[in-house]
């Protein structure tokens, strides 16, 4: 799967995703680090990647066509908890389900939306 991770995603998650064979674009430590959300969104869409972030602002894209969005929203986040919820979501939804799917993983519950007319 092609994945775009926001800079707030733990490095341990990037490492594990790559070890599982995923193509992961990590903007951490690049000139793109700290870019505005709209530019980050556009880059993820142009590269046809699922976007993984802890920024709940990306939920407002749920009605647009996209390649998948995973938002991690925890009350007391730390890198282990964020990592665990990401891995749980990626296990729960097969690669083929992500286009047009937005998933918000909270401490216990999850919510999901699907864009009508998937691409």
C-alpha cells in the first residue's frame, strides 16, 4: 500500500510499515515538514497515497474523493498508543477498502465514512 504519514506519526510506525512492504512517504526531516494542511493533502492525493495523521482537521475532506485517510484521535496520545491504533486500523481494513474511506480511531471506538462514488 502507498502511505503518506504526517510528521506527527511515530518513526517506529514508519519503520514497521516499511518492514511490512508498504511504500511510505514520511515528510519528517524534509523541506516539506511543517507544510500547510492543504498542501499536504494535495501531495498525498497527487501521489495516490492513504494519509495517516493525528490532525483531526483532515476529517473535513471526508466528502471529497481521496485515496484513504486515517486520523488517530486519542485523549492522552503517546507514540506507542498512536502506533497501536494505526496498526489496528490497517489490519481491520484491507488495502482495497481504503480508497474513499476515512477512519477516525479513538481510544476505544472508531468511526468511518465512505465517499459516494469511489474512484
